[in-house]
């Protein structure tokens, strides 16, 4: 689940204060998280092919877009029969999160020169941000960012290709299974934001429910995929004053 | 959608997502730390994911549809509530959808 919801720092284990063990603990956590997240690319590769992309397009998305929630949103809209603009729009909406992460990471990474900044930017996602901000100091934060980024990048792309090539061999029952996996994947991405103890979980729940209701209500009337983008706009407009109050 | 259009969607979407990342490392922090911007960014994912869950689980070709996907979603919700790992949630949801397909024909 590259670049998906949840709060940076939440699932990171504590790093002991001793420098050497702190370094190896950071490495171990970064590689462990990378492997776990990378495996999930199988689901994306299969979903992308199910939505009508060919395996190379699926792989191109993981190589070039490299932010899981946006990738799932794009193929989700296409799979529902949506148009090009709706698909791109929903991917970009979810991608705005990474901009905020970049702002948070910029002082820590302090990438010198355009080339290094351009390289670092590609790996600014949920997990690398989580690992970097959870590290005990700046140097370990940078280490965590690069190691997590490299591990996830390799795993996510390799497993995307596996999922995309494997999807072609699916029968009707496997297709039914895959159809159920995609909404479950979105729910799993959403869940950490709604869980008790998450920041403003109550507001997040109302926002998520609002998005779902508006999208379903619009489904018969607008082209596929557009209802998803409209739902976000509607909830943003309707919810703003109230979320302010709750935020207090 | 033609192969050419699909490639365009993939490449334009990827370029846009990359520019959003690059902007974060490049713009003055004050721009993005504006409270209104932070609020929107905090809540857009929930609205979007909520909408995607609903559309993926309960619609097909512009109509509301009830099928095995909703059963899979319910199973996924239960698994998530029990704090099952991500991959387990997906496997259980897929198994539930496949089961409904077999039972229901």
C-alpha cells in the first residue's frame, strides 16, 4: 500500500537510544516495512489488468506514479468505466497528500541541487515519510527515508508485474474474488483514519460516509468515475465550516 | 478506451502525481501550511476513499448493484475491526466474493 492513508509514525516500533542499535533498528524497520508494503503490489497489478490496462501500463504506473492510493484510484475509475479526466483527477486528488509530506521532509532531506531533489521527490510517500519523521535524529531520518524508499520501490514494482502477468490467467471465480478485493483494499486504506484514537476520527467518519453517499446518489446520473470526484468536492464544500468547529 | 488513450492517462497521471511530490520539496513551507489547505488535505482522502469503496462495492455500469462484492466488503470490515493484517483482509474479502460467486452461480 504505497502512499496510502494512515498516520506517519503510527506503526513504527520504538528505536533504542544507543546509536549503533538505533541505526540497525532503523534499517531493520525500513526494510521490514518495505517488504510488507512491496508485496501488496500484486493486488495492484491484478486490479490494473482487471480494469483494462496491459501489464506494461500497470508496471509504468508503479515505476512512474509510485503512490499506491492514487494508482488504485486511477484504475478503480477506469475499471468502473470512467473517463480519462475523472481517472486522472481522482489520482491527483489523492496525490496532494504527498505535497504536504514533501514540505515536512524538505528540511530533513535538504536535497542539494535539482537532480537530488528530483530523485528524492519520487519517493515522497506515506511510508517513507512515516519512517523518516519517526527516526530519532536527522541522520537516521534520512537513512530511513532512502532505505524505505528503495525497498518499497523494488518490491512494489516487482510484485506489480507479477500481479499484472498473473491476472491474465484468472478464471471467472478468480475474477469474482478480485472484484471483491478492490473495494476491500480501499476500505483497508480508509480504515486507519476512522479507527478510534485516530486524529478527529469522528469527523473523518462523517466525511467518508458523506463521500460514499454522494457518490452512490450520483452514480445513475453522471459518467462513471465523475461521481467520485464530485463526491469529494461536495463533501469539501459542505463539510468545511463544521470540520472547523470540531477542530476548534 | 484505446491503448493510446490509456497510455496518455497513465503518463499524464504519473506526471501530475510526480509534480505534486516535487512541489512539496520545492515550495515555501508557508504556502502549504496554511490552515485551510491543511484541513482540505487532511480530509480529502477520507471523502475520496469513502466514495471509491461505495462505487467499487455497489455499482456497475452506472447502476447500483448488489452482489458478492458487498459480502466481501462486510468480511473485510470485520477483519479490519479485528485488526487483521492488510494482506489477510484482502484474501478474506476475495475468498468471500469467490464463495458467493460459486454459491450464487
